C-alpha cells in the first residue's frame, strides 16, 4: 500500500522521520558542524599523538648522541691499540692517560699462558685496553682485548 500526502501517519509525524536517529526537523539537521565534545576529543587525541611523536624524536636524538660517543671512543681505542701493537719491544706494563676531550684510556699488558710458553722461544702478551668517559651523570666505558706473540729476550 502506497502512502500519500494526506494519510493519517503522515499527519501524525509531520516533518519528522520515523527513524530514531532522524527525529529532528529537517531544518535543524541541515546545520553542518561539530559539537563541542567532538572538538575536545579530537584535540585530546591530537595532543596525545604529538606528545608520543616528540618523545620518539627525543629518544632518537639521545641515542644518536650516545652512539657518537661510542664511535669516538672506539676510534681512540683502535688508535691506541695500533700504537701498542706496533711496539717491537712490548713488555708487561700498565698505564693510564687522559685525552684533551675527556676520555681516559687505561692499558694493561700482562703475560698470558705463561706455563704453556715456558719451553718456547716466544711468549704471549694479553693487552687489555679500556676507554672511559662521562656524559651528563653517566660514566660509560668501552673495552678491547687482544693478544700479541713476541720473541723472548735471551
């Protein structure tokens, strides 16, 4: 059965729709816009998202700074290790030095596997090198170890 303009139901509801979501007159629903609650929720979500992104950037900047310190320490340790290994008359010793930019380099050369090399013409020296530095309140360090085979002095 078709509804016509003059039917009883149409007169009863007037300009209202039978749907519970569209019970407002057409003139009120034609105003497009956001409610105050929708705007506040959107601003809160945007604020949380911006905070998370800024914290990620901050953490990455700290990580880049720390990795730069480790690269610098590794470069200094490698240069010092090459200097020690190039010494032809290397013997047991310990030393410590501080660089101009605040790195402290500790070196220890010890005789390793002495009981195994007693009957040989060579000896094995173990070289421990540690670089220490401080950034902020944290002290950091980088350690390197190696061994060198040297002729025994007669």
